[in-house]
C-alpha cells in the first residue's frame, strides 16, 4: 500500500502444478481479473466490510500467466462516487504484461 492509501501491489505465487491452471498450464483469464479485483479491494476505506464487482471497463487480456510464475497485480484508486470506487489495474508476470483495465467496486 502506498502512503496515501490509493494504490496497492499484490502478488500471487503459483506452483508448477497449480490446481487452477488449465490443460495448457495457464491460469484462466477470469482468475487474473479476480486477482485484480481483490487487490483493488484492499484499498477500500476501513469503514467498508466488503465489496461487489460492479463493473469492468476496457479490460484487455494481453498474455496468459503460466503455472509456476508469480503474478504481480497493481491497482490504483482513480475516483470515488459515493459507495462506488473506480480502480485502474494491471497484472504482469516475469516482465510480461498479462492484463489491464478498470474495475468498479461497490462497497457495503
């Protein structure tokens, strides 16, 4: 978490035989988006007890994460609109860009 509390970096370590990897050895794209949403959720203010994904915007899947590679996720709060929070997110692994896009969370 950065000092201002509006950005966060998360990591997911994957094993060589990751149970979530598909037959080709890649993590599903939906898991990358979930990782980005969960990392963004870490930035929500302390009064929030949780959040729902309210929307995805401009989501681009650039490459697949291979089992055994660590995935780094960066999320930055761009805007708050009441209980809605808009985040810009990106996922990468071993220097390769995996996914980018915006995620809107509705805090409760």
